[in-house]
DNA sequence: TATAGTGTAATAGTAGAATAGAACACTAGG
DNA sequence: CCTAGTGTTCTATTCTACTATTACACTATA
C-alpha cells in the first residue's frame, strides 16, 4: 500500500479500513482479515496494524474477539454516524485550508465544481 | 500557535506563511520577521523555522539575504501559480477522501454546499 | 572598528512512530 | 489433548521530527 509520509501510518490504516467499510467491501458484522494477514497486505508491522485497530475498537467501530478475529460492528447506525463524522471532518479541513488561501465561500464551491468537471473530462 | 500533531510542524509553518502571503499580510517583496522572532511567535525552535523556510527558498517562494533577512519573492506570477497549486492540492485531497467514503461527485459538491450554508448560519 | 541584527550550520539530546521478534492467551477442530 | 489460527503484549532497535545550545558568516550603522 501507498503511504503519505506526512501522516502516521496507523492513521492511514484507519482510513483504509473506513474506506472498505463505507464501500461495502467490509459490511456490518463482517470479519476482518487476521492482523498478521493485514500486516502482510499493507506491508506493515503487526504492531502498527494493532495500533490502528486498537483505536477503532475504542471507538466502537470494530469489535475484537480473542482467538476468533476482529469484526465490523453490527450497529449500522454507528457506522452511519461515523461516515457523517468523517465527511464533516474532511469538509471542515478543506474549508479552513482554502479559506486560509483567501478564497471566499463562493470561490471554494466554484473551484471544487470546476475541479470535478475537469477531472470528469480527463479521467474515468 | 496551534499545531496538528498528525503532520510535521515545519510543514504547518509553511502553510502558515503561505496563508499570510495569500491574504496580503505578507505582500510580494515584503520582509519576513527574523527567524528567531518567528521561532518565538510560533513557539517553535529556530531550526524548525529554518527547515520550513529552507524548503520555501528551494521553491523560489521566498528569497534569503544573509545578514539582511528573508523576503517574499517579487515575482507575483510565481505567487499566483503557487496559490493555484495549493488550491488544487487541497481539492485533490478532499475529492479523493470523500470519494473513498463512497460519495458521488454530486454528493461531494452538495455536502460542501450544505456545510458552508450551515456554517454561515452559525458563525461569522 | 565595534556592535547589534540577521541568516546558517553543527552538535547533542528527547520523544514518538514504526519495525523485528518473541511470547502469551484464547478458540475451534481433529 | 494437540495443533493451527487468532488477538494481545512486551522488549529492543531504528528513524525522524523537534528541541536546545552554540558557533559562525554577513550586513548595517553608530
């Protein structure tokens, strides 16, 4: 896996797993790959995986069963809340950053629209 | 100054200075505060300031004059390009992140609009 | 020419992230 | 009961960001 060295790997692993949860690759109640397998897949150490999972267990995002494995919570409401929270965090950050670059509210929206339009022409 | 411990301080200092350049607090050709003063203002070590400035000097964003000080480049085209680049970087990142959370192009734009609208009602 | 203000560089030490490796605890199935 | 698969924990080590401190190089000016 590709990592941005500007941000801790364990943090990026959390986002990676969130991604799979939100896209349905990891449905509610699903069993995650074994920590040692995850470590291999992500080309990362087991302890780093464990650190990421540890935080997600604290959050209630996943549930750990010793000897069995780690499982996505079956609480779909919890997952929906999590998604909303993650989206808002992203929006807050980009808004703050673009505002700091002196873009007005309208300019922020417009520039995003333009970016997506141009992107649509070139890719996908 | 407030720092996010998920990203290197020297990196956040660069953004801080970019911010002041884009908002005109640091106009083209303007002299930056002395590195030791910046260190005090940002409650950070001189070497950390120097690391941030060093990268900006490499970029051509600021110019260093030994014994005199550091100055914002007078090349306004360069500054405009930099701003465009920084904006696009932010857009790319938020697009990728929200896309990873399974939001469609339209949902991304809509959610940003909603966020800004709600924000406008509560703040400022 | 002396001094204060500036950028630059080097050293040494601290803390946190990440790694490697081993050991321990629990579960399921033969 | 044994074994394989699982999560959990611990120690030691490496690397990088950051800090603290000092010294050096250059500029302007009194």
